[in-house]
C-alpha cells in the first residue's frame, strides 16, 4: 500500500520557486488500478515521480509498505525502485544501443541476476506482451506501440508489485493506446497496483478509480 | 562482470568517431614514449658497445671534463711518465702531444691541429674504428710522413689533397702517406680536422716536450679503478696540485655516457609526457561530453534500478577501455617508429643503432595508458553517477 501525508514539492527554476504539489494526502490500496487526471502544470507528473521514488519530498512524506521514502539514502531509493516499482514513460525511454531483449533484461542486470536467467526471463516477458518475434530488434526498428510494449515488459522485469505509468498512451494512436490499457488491466488482474497519470479522460475511465488534480492539489 | 564490459563496449562503438579520436590521442602519447625510450636504449648500447672494446684503457688528461667541454690545466712531463711506469699492474704507457701548427699546401696557409703519439696506440685508437680512405698508416720510422683527416684533405684547402702530396708544417716538409675516412659521430671531432705524425716528428715540429695526453693499458680490467686513482695521486704529487690529473677508466666513461643518456631520455620523455597530459585532457573532455549527452539515458537507468555505483563503474569502464586500446596501439606504433628511427639514426651517424624494446617499457606504456584512462574518466564518471534520476529523465 502507498500513502502520502501532507506531501509537498517545491522546485526552484532559476530565481523563481514553483510549488508543484501542495499538501497532498492520498491513499492507494494494494492491487488498486487508479488514474490521476489533470491538465498540464497540475503537478501530476511530480506526484508520480515522488510515488515512484525518483525524487524526494520537500515536506511531508511518502510511505510505501510502511517505509518512509524520505528517510532513505540514494541507494535505498534505488533498491525500492528496483524491487517494487516498474516505470512506463510517455517517451518509452528505451536504450537505443540495445535491442529489445537487452532492454528488458537491463533492470535484472542492475539487480545482479545472472546472464542466462536474465535473457530467458526477458524473452518470456516479451512473449507475454506479444513481441516474441521482435526480441532482437532495436528500438529504432520498431513502431511506437511496439516500443511501449517493450517498455512494459521491461517494467515487469523484476516482478514489481507496483506499475507506474506517466502518460503511457501519450505517444501512440488510439488503437494502440487501448491495447496498452488492455495489458495494464491484465497486470492489475494479476494483483499488481497500477497508477497511471493521463490527461485523456477516456483512458482514465478504464481505471477502477480516478482522481483529479489541479494546481498541485488532489481533488476529492 | 563480462556484461559490464559488453555494455561499455556498445556505448563506445556507438560513438565511433569520437572514440577513435580519443584512442589516437593516447596512442600518440604512448607511441612517443615507447619509441623514444627504445631508441634511447639502442643508442646507449651502440655507443657503450664501442667503448667497452677499450675496457682495459685508462686515459689520463691534465685537465677536467666539465659540463661537456674540456678545460686544460697544463701538461704532463717525462718525469710523470717515468713515475707511472713504477705502478703495478700496468701493461703499457703511451703518450701524445698536440698543438696547433701552421700548415701550408699549394700557397695556402691554414692553422691545423697536429697530433703525435705512439703509432700502435693511435692505430688501435683511431685507424681501426675510422679506417683509411687512401694510403697507409704511419710507421714508427716515418720521420717525415703524415696522415690527414677527411676535412683536412677535402675542405681546408682550395684543392683536394691525396697520398704523396707534400705539406709544409711549421716550415718543415712532410709527405702525405694516408688519408682518413670521414669519422662517424664519435670520432669526427678527433680525426677529421687533424694531422697525425709520429711522436718524435710531432715533438720536433711543435717544438715541445709537453705531454698532453697519456694512455695507460692495464693487465686486469678489475684493477683499472685502483690504478687510475694511483695515477692521479702520483702526478698530482709531482706537480704539487690537488686536482690536476684526471684519469678516467673506461668504466667511468661508460657511466658518464649512461648519465648523459638518462638526462637526454628524461627530457624527451618529459615532452612525451606533455603529449599524454594533453591526451588525458582530451579524454576528460570527451567523457564529459558523453555524460552530458547521455543525461537522459542515465536518468532512465537509475529509474529502472541502477545504483550510483553502477553508473560510475560503467563510465569508468568506458574510459579505461578506450585508453587501454590506445595504449596497445601506441606500443605497437611506438615499436615501429623506434625501428624506423634507429635505421635513420644509423645511417646518419655511421653507428649501428638497433632499437632495444624492453618488456618493462611496453608494460609501462600500457599501464600508463590505463591509469590515464581511469584518472581522466573519474571526474566525468562521478558526475554521471551523482545525477538525480528525476532531472535526468526529464532532460529528454
């Protein structure tokens, strides 16, 4: 379970201070499928980054399974990212010098998994998302939808309990977007917690719960 | 661990042009060091090789070799020589005298150094290493014969001098019985511009009894140092001076050469080291650029679970691999250049110079390359590892 207590984040952009999040109190239960919807600048990406342990709060706290992430070291955060969280980004963010198989194996590489085990599991994941015949292709040789599916397979690499998607369908067409949401629903049925941020109401509707955001605050 | 290498290798291959340039930078620096050291060792060996042939010789001079030039303090006397004859372990003593004389040939007068000494000593000293182009060497009873150096024969006068031509030295008539070949680097100073006479003829023509140079040959080479010291003592006593006679054994001469070489090598290597510093600055720059360009990628890697240490070792590995390849190439190229330089050097100086490639130099070259790679890659790698995942991910 994830919950936040008076979570706030302020950024400094040159001389100006921007308050991206203001006192956010949010609770996400295990195996929930939640979508956070809001316009640009509402702070949803910032919230996602904090939930995903990519960043630390300015004030307030994020608790993941009872652990206060604000008190963890860099290495501690990295460990949570590795073990509990799988990320999907809007721009896919695959490493373009590696092929699909190697991209999916990468998180396991950082987790210290042996070469054979890594590649075997990576292939399994790719088959699961329907890309069994493209495992040696590089990202540049794939369509947007295929790249995002590789990213999902990568996110599942270390068998995380939580999947976080930042506008996962933002860069693909509607049909592919729906296919991706299908996959996410499937993962949710497996028991994983899915947190998705989007500005698209139709995509948000596919989640079990939706929360709106505006100006750094979560709306009820 | 192998996978880390593969990952680093991919990244290097991705930026081919830049990686190649960095490799070249290191290769040049290492090649310079390796070739200079190898040629240096080769030259030292060639020159000391020639000197070791005269290992049983002690040369005694009334002066000092100071900083590369000879400062004459006077001359020896016959008494000095007879005193030396009483020192145990000496096989042979021969003396030389020399001075400038006025030499006339076909109505042109030129001052030239005239050297006279024991004909056998002079023969092994000069004729054997340098060789005669025309005619023959002096005999003990060559009262009016002379042998001239290459420059005397060809450069000093308006016409070329050949065997049987007649010279007038300090108003005395002499006949040329032989002409020297041009001396190589070691000998040209002593031979090319001089005229050689028998000791007796030289003493008469130069009107002197002064002895400017004594050559002593010993029975046991191991005794040479001791005998040299005793020679200095006795002559100094005779003249009532402290630092007058200078007796050098071949051993100390070879040591001196060795020292000179080390200094020259040191300077050249200093220059090569500067090249390496430039190369390592290049590496640091390249790596920094690489880190900047891959900010986004680093963020992604951290997002999917890479620790700071993983990022650090990845970048360090990259810079080490690049510099290692540069080092190996540098060693290979350095050896090739060394061989070429030795060939050219042999041709120019007349000595047989063969580059000596020592394994320590090669290993050292590779080690230096690796160290340069690690040191110059460290700051950029550290910068990469400290990037915050959030900033990095947003960068793209």
